């Protein structure tokens, strides 16, 4: 599966546009207590990357259901809530078949 933020894929021709697909993941990291803010930020970064990867997997799964072999025009939106620690990742793109 080819995933790209661009609207075209160099060396490939888009044969069919199959529809818009999304992948959404929400997670609230468990509280980690540390006196070092650097360690806290590192753990938060790891958690954001995990949630983002889960959203990409859901995007791929939804594209496969449409018989797509690529997703173009991908847009990633990451939202966090400093008060609750909630992480929300939404990924949207266009499922296509390429040759």
C-alpha cells in the first residue's frame, strides 16, 4: 500500500478514485510521574507516535476495504488536551487504484 501526502505518485498512473478514507485513533496516556520534564516529554512523544501509527493502520484497513492499493492527499491532524492528556489523531486521504 502506497501512502502519500501528494496528489500524484511519481511513476504511477491513478486508474480509479475510490473515495475518501479516514483513520482515527484516540488515547489517554497513563499518568507517569517524574521529576524530570524531559522524561515526561519523551514518553508523551512516544505515545503520540503510537496513536498516529494506529490511525494510519485504520486508514490502510479502510482503503483495503475499497480495494485500493494507494492513498493520496493524506492529511494528518494531531490534537492534544493539556488538561486531560488526551491524544486524538485523525488521518484523511483519497483511496485510489494505481498502475
